[in-house]
C-alpha cells in the first residue's frame, strides 16, 4: 500500500496518471524505459519506496516532491452483506468514502468525485456541509488503485472490475477532472477498464449531460430522478429549479441517441414523498420513448434528516406497479446498511468522532478540525473496523 511519507511540507504532486512523456521529464537521466515502469508501478498501487528496481537515488529524488498515489486507506468497515466501506484520506487530510461490493459477476467499487457536494439534496448526507473541494483526476483514480491493491489486485489482474461514480459529490460539477479520470482509468497502459463497466450518476446537470454525450466517452449514465413531478423534485433536489424534468429527460434521451447506451433512472423511494401511485404512473410516462431502466432503491435514512425509508412491502408494490405498466424496473438491494451505507454518512460520523477525541484532548479553545474545514457535531458510535 501507499503509505509513504513525504519530507517536504508542501502537498506532494501525484505521479499516478502522468503520461510517459511527463514522467520522463521528471526522471531525467534515467534509462528511457524508466518512465513506463513508474507509470505501471503507480497503477499497481506501489509506493515510491516499493519501486525498488528504480534505484535508490532516483527514489530519493522522487520522494522529495512526489507521491505515487495521492490517496491512502484510512479505515475499512466490513458489512454483514459482504460489502466494505473504505474511508480514504487525501494528502491534504480531507476524507472521502467508497464502497466495495463483491458479486458473482465481478467486484464493483463506488468512488467519490468531490469532498462534499453543493447540490444540497434533502435526503443526502454528502451535501450537508456544502462543497469543500473538487477531487483531482489522480485522487479519483487513486481511490480505485488503493482498493484494487488492498483487495489483492494489480493493474493487469484487477480485483476491481466495475466502477460507479456514486460516492460523495456531483461528477458533472467536476467535469474536467472526471473526464481526465475516465481517460486514465480506461487507458490500455492505465487500468484498462472498459467504459461498459463504468457508471456515472448525476443529479441532472442537463447541459453537462449533453457535453458528456458529445465527448466520445460511453459510460453508463445514471440519472437521479427521485420524483417525476417538478414541484416535489425541486423540494428534494434543488438542482431541479435550474434544470426541470423536461430538460433532464431530453438530455437523457440525447445521451442515448449519441452513445447507444440505455440510460438508468435512479429512484430512491422515500416514505410518503414519492412512493404513491400517481408518482409511479408519471414515472412510467416520462421514461417512455427511449430505452431507460428504472432502478429503485429504498432510502438509507440519514440521522440528521426526517425523511423515512418505506417498508419492503410498499417498495415491492411500487415496483410491481411500474412493471404492470410495462416499464423495465428493478428494486436494488442497498448495500452496507449496517456501516453507514448512504453516501457521506460515514465521513460525517468519523469526523464527528475525531472532533470529539480532539475536544477530549484539548478541552479549552481549539476547535480546529481535520482537513481544511471539516466540521460535524461530536457523537459516539461503534464500528466494525478491519
Ligand atoms: N451526485 C450524484 C452521484 C452521487 S449520489 C447523484 O446525485 O446522482 C449517488 C446516488 O445515491 C444518487 O442516486 C443519490 O440520489 C443517492 N442517494 C443519496 N443519498 C441517499 C440516501 N440517503 N439514500 C438512498 N440513496 C441516496
Ligand atoms: Fe450531491 Fe448527489 Fe448527494 Fe445530491 S445526492 S447532495 S447531488 S451527492
């Protein structure tokens, strides 16, 4: 694992994802194959210290200003259902989450694209403190590399086979870095993940959805809808005040027309908010006319919010209603319910713990927190840590 320390005080530059030409400039004087080797070592998740074939002097030189992978695993939480929640630490101390879900057909990793989120959805823990900062392409990539190597994989023989951009953050609000991430993760001399195995979930930035359709990338696009009615959707997702449902569905259709990829409509069932018959009927109506699949999930309750999870019976009835009207729909099992499954919850809880510990250690005036401006109310909790 990448647990190296860097002696200089400034944030080290990541080598992960740099091109062979860029690496050759950094490793001046080294044989010509060295840059290629460094690039491959980074994708394998090796620390600079572990790149022993490079020679001591070059490693020492690299360590002055660089880090191989700019993400370390801070903690891992195992769920009874087999999934694992990873808490990642960036080189500036910021924390983000990911979830690793092993399946028969492959292993899916959910990664974050921002620290926090500025979209402010009513049901989501990630957006509660707003946006702290965008993650760089190397930091998004670093989450994949860190888990792949922690789970025993290498770049050539990957443990992580599928990737979903569904952790904290709105990927299309960090468009440039997310596109660079897609380039690197799918590069043959990168992780070589087919875009068929990558999903990007958006709250519905319609203009950017069109840009993505035009970009040449062909990832699976998931659109978080959560209500087919503009007034309700605007309450749940403030982004709807800018991009109404009609704009959103037109952009989803455009994505299908450009890429040939069926669009996934994410629909989180929230008790008494969007799980009624009228919502089901309207949902089927607006997703007709182009290949779309409706993915239902029951809300993961967030402690600070009053929104409730409907019971399984109600969720199954909603599903049956959609299917009886001819819609393609499934009810997804939510992973990691016992390990703060909803995105953003785990980070908040760990920060709260850290703050509580600091308060105990420094009871007087120090209320500085981990990372840049992280803050959350202290609360005691129990985890399963491995
Ligand atoms: N910002 C993007 C991707 C990250 S959120 C988006 O909103 O699509 C990934 C998915 O988790 C979205 O569909 C989002 O609506 C959903 N989600 C967020 N909080 C949730 C919660 N508490 N319970 C269930 N789903 C949630
Ligand atoms: Fe941001 Fe997505 Fe959470 Fe909304 S659901 S606040 S867009 S991460």
